């Protein structure tokens, strides 16, 4: 029986704290991710407002944050009858969606010869080789000054991607002050893994500062049936096509705690239920082959000579104790982090390397290959960049200084290989000496 098919019960009401003469007890079927399968709800009404209570002893293993909060807190306060109806609709959708997903999962497990499974199995051949040197080179193409972070994550990735029967994702936290390259590092991982293994990992990036409100969790599994956006793609739809993804959750401390709770089950079990059944019959996301990378600007103190194991242990404890701007990390969330890697501040010499790299990256956007940058020009540009707050600003400064010159460069007449010369106030982009001239 779903939420909108209520029947009164005879007997004691639920939760002693909420019991009163005005409390009506009703019984409901619960989602298959709950234990027990049936329980009592109590409804206490005060005019148009009131309280919904759930029987003690219910546990929930699904992924809907609103229903999870209801089970854990034991009550839901509604401000109007419309609010109550919306809440019951959400619970109704949870029962329907998770029930369909469970039936579909049982059907797939009972038919191992299913064509869809065979196709996905062929797509995900076992990764047997992880070339560590290739990984280092690939990361080094775009990452400067974080060699220790590369060495720290390398064995974790090498082990995780070569598991034959992985049950949950590798979960890594990249911590350190703002604008030292954590996000660039995380986004680069898929490309470097592919180079080292020959596999095809994709990247899913989630900016947690855009998920600062509880309702934003609908972007993960979609709104319930009948709500706006039900048929729209979700953040994790890429997992349906390819479960091998690097999922980058940037600035995790800026998201609503419900967002982290929504991801918690994916970290622990490798699966997340969807609110709707897809056309292919799948109603859940598979995270077991993915790599989840969280970045944070939370300041973490670690000893300079600490081992990676000791560093992770110390950082986890500091994250458990973290409280700022109304946000904190629950122990359940922190315990699901496989490793915490702390990024070190970068030196001025490294910043000079990043300044040059930012010119190269900008040129790529114009399909240009930079063969040479004038030494005096590079020094002047690097000094300007070093004065900025962080390396993220280098990209913006490169566009301000060199953007127009690169946009005005005549590729069809001069070719794609260029030299960058001139002055900081009047830069010049020209064909590099010895470069091949188109149709020349």
C-alpha cells in the first residue's frame, strides 16, 4: 500500500513523544530498502499545520535524503495541507521508484545472459596494466609543483582501476588552500588514467557551491514522477553509459549537508537509486567502477614528515571536528573517505612554470601550439602572476594579456605553430621560426 492509500489502525499510536488524543495512527508499506517492510505513521494535526511521526525501529538503506532525514529524526513538521500532500507524494515516489529498481535488479541478476549485460561486460574489459611512468608524464603535462600528491594518489588508482569485481568506488579528498591546483589535478585524472591503462574513463564535475540548498539533490536522481524536470537528464546519467567515471565534487564544504548524505550510500555500497525507471529498465546508478574525488579548502594541519597513512588519519579527525558557517562533516561521511591528500603551497619558481603553462593552455583554445615564449616577456608575465592570489588567476591574466593577439593571429596563412614575443603591454603572436607554412 502506497502513501496515498492510508488505513487507520486500532491500537497504540507511534512515538511516545508525539502521542496525544488528536494523533491518528495509520499503516504504510515501506520501500524495499527499509526494515521492517511495514510500519505505523502518526499524524498529529493543529489547524492546517501538524506533525508526521514514524514508528521507532525503522532503518532505511536507500538514497532519498528527505526520507532518510524523516526516518532518522522520527518526525516531519508540515506548514500546510499542501506541504503535507507534497511530503506524502515524495514518500509515495520513493516506494514506487525503489520498488521498481529492486524488481529490476532481481530480474537482471536472474538473467546473466541478458544482451544488455553482455554489451556492458564487453565494454568494461578488465584493466590489467597501469603504466605508472605514463601516468606521471600525463599528469605533469598540466600539473606543476604537486609531485607528492601525484605519488600519493598513484598507488590508490593503480589498485582501484584493476579490481576485477569492485563493490564500491575509491573515494579521495584533495585538501589545501584555495587556488593551488586541486581542481585542475582532479579534472586531469581521467585523461592520465586513460593514458596509463588504455581504458576510457570520463569525468563528471559537480560544483558543490551550486548545491547549497536541500532541493538541489533532485539533480542527482531526478524529481519524483509528476514534478517539473522528471524527464530531464541528471548529473549521473553518464554512469549509465560508462560506469568508469572520475566524479569531481569541488569544494565539498559549500554544499548542503543533505548533498553529502545523498552521496554517502554511493560511497559505501557503490550504488544510488534513481527516482525514475529509464527506458532501458535500469533504475539505479552504478558507482562501483568510478573514482570519487572531493576537493576542500578546509585548512588541515599535518606534520611535514607524516606518512600518507598518518596524514589521512589526522586529516579525518580534523574533518570530524570541523564546524564553520553552519557546516560540519558527519563521522559517517568522513569514515567513507579512502584517503586524504594534502596539497602543499607552491613556490615562486613553480608559479613561473605555471605562468608559462597558462599561455600554452590559452593557445590550445585557439588550436595553436606554442613553440617559444620570449624570456623577458615570460619574466614580466610571471612577476605579474606571482602577485595574484592564486594560480587560478593565472588563466584569467593570460587571457587578458595574450587573448587578443592569439585571436587575431592568421592561422590559415601562417600555420598553427607560434612564438609569443613583444612586451607585456604589446604582445605579438607570430609564426615560429622553421614552422611549416600552410600550402607552402
